């Protein structure tokens, strides 16, 4: 399971770290407070929306396994600019790995 980080969205309330919370429509869905990222099988799009189903702030029609792989996000009911959606770092923080490599520990 991986987290998804939403940043830089014009609708700042959707910015945050979303936790993978199961699957819907055969793809993972993610929750951050009152906001959800999910694959909407009817609209065939990844959507960032309020957990009650309205509004849909942003969407991407990229049919990919997870939302961090989307290359095109579109403003729906949110404010521009569109967000940057990335995969969260899990496990050992990258800076620990960097320092371990610098000391010669592979």
C-alpha cells in the first residue's frame, strides 16, 4: 500500500497526504480527511472529490493503475492550477538511504 501526495492545487483544501484505503472499480482509492481520490468507472477517470461525492475538484482521464501515474489533470469544480499528484515515500526515508550510501553502506 502506498500513500498519494496532492500538492499545489488551487483548491488548497485537497492538498495533503492521501492514505490507500482499499479498492473501488478494481483500482485503489485514497482518503485524506473529507477528500477522496478514486477511479470513477462510469466517467472512466481518476477523480479528486469531496467524500460525499460532490464536488469533483479535478480529474484525469488517464487510464493508469494509480493516480500518481496520471500525466494530465483537468480542473472541474476546483480552482486552477491543477495539482501535482505523486507517490508518497514509504519505508526508509530517502535521506537515510543517501547517507548510508555516502558512508559506503549499500
